[in-house]
C-alpha cells in the first residue's frame, strides 16, 4: 500500500497547491464527478460542478490569496480502491471579518476513490473551524 498511500498524498498535495494558486479547475480535477463537500459551516455541495462553484465563491471572496496547508494525520485503506484521509487544514490569509481571525484551522476527513488507475476525492468533510493553529503546528 506504500505506492497507493503516496498517490493519495499526491492528490492532497495537488489540492493544496491549486488552492494556493487560486486554480479552481485543478481543484476540481482532484474530485470525482459525484464528489460531496460538507463545509465547516455544514453547507453541502454535491457533484463536481457544485463543489467547484462553492470553492470558487470562497476563493474569490473571503479566501482570496489565502493558503491551504493540509497536515495528513492518517491514511487508511478500506479496500484497494478506497482510502480515508484524516488530517488538519490550516487556512491562512482569510478575511478576518469572515472568520474572526486571518488563520483558521479545521480537521477534515477525505474519502478517495481509485478509478481507472487514478485517485480522486469523492467526499470532503471539514469539521468546525478554530482560529488558532493546533499545538505543534
């Protein structure tokens, strides 16, 4: 599973780089067609196009020029083609008025699926945000 874990981590790293670049097209390419996103505010976007629109609105609004750094805590494989990633996301540079601070942190769980040899995120669940990085970050 070492090669599979590296491939899963690569998808997560691509997501972070695309966020930094504000490239919603690359963000969307990390997702399955039927992807679901549950935001820290419990907003839900279903399907790649809706998730893309949701992320675009966030990146064009309060998160413009922000960074997104994922710290992967664990990668688990349910099957050879389903992985669960647990981690923490640190988002820096958001409008302070939007979240109360320019840096927010949230835990997340991503479910990735492998189809035709490619891993993609099928489900993103972002948990409640805090306004300070976790200890040791």
